[in-house]
C-alpha cells in the first residue's frame, strides 16, 4: 500500500506556505518546491480551499495563502480530506460464497484489519501538526 500522492502534496504545500512570512505562494512556486506540476498543486489546493485551510488571491502577486494557524492543522485533518480510505485494499482474497471457512471469511477479517490500521494511522496523524513539521525542518537546517 502506498500513501496517496495528493496527501503528500497537500502536506508539503501547507508546510511551505507556513514557512513563507506572509503565508502566500503561487501554484508555480509551490510546484517547484514540491517537484510536481502546478496543475496538480492547484487541484490539491482547491480541495484545501474548499475545506477552509487556504484562500486564493487573483492577479499579480496572487496565489494561495494559508488562513489557519499551522499549529492547529493536524496531518489527520489533511489525511481525511485528501486520502481517507487509502489503506483499504482495492482487492481482497476469498469469496463470501465459498464453501470454506477461511475463503468465505477472509474479506471481512481483512477489512477489519485495514479499518483498524486506518483508525490508528489517523490517531497518530492527529498528534502531528503542520507547525510541528515546519519546526522539525528548521531544526534540521540548523543541525
């Protein structure tokens, strides 16, 4: 299983905007920092705008601006917006109609395992904020 790339782009973008003194950056600036295409950044930031994390400003000097305190935005918030359900497998072995105890119940058991894994991941992500990630980056730079 791989983490959804939109989640990674969203987190990186939010940390980058938190790093900027005015919290503002164009999609081109963010894309260059993330190492992806500006259209992907705009798609991701559109989702974050809809959820009230960023605002947009049109025209010269415009772009995206972080409008929430980085210390209040958890990775769990971002995960729920961008990647909820990404741990759920898109295929599971077995068949509920099988005449075998293992084969007929494996899907339910695996679904329960992945549901619990996602719950634990969200719990872990709720302890990490965009602000704390920026602090870690600043500490690495000073080391």
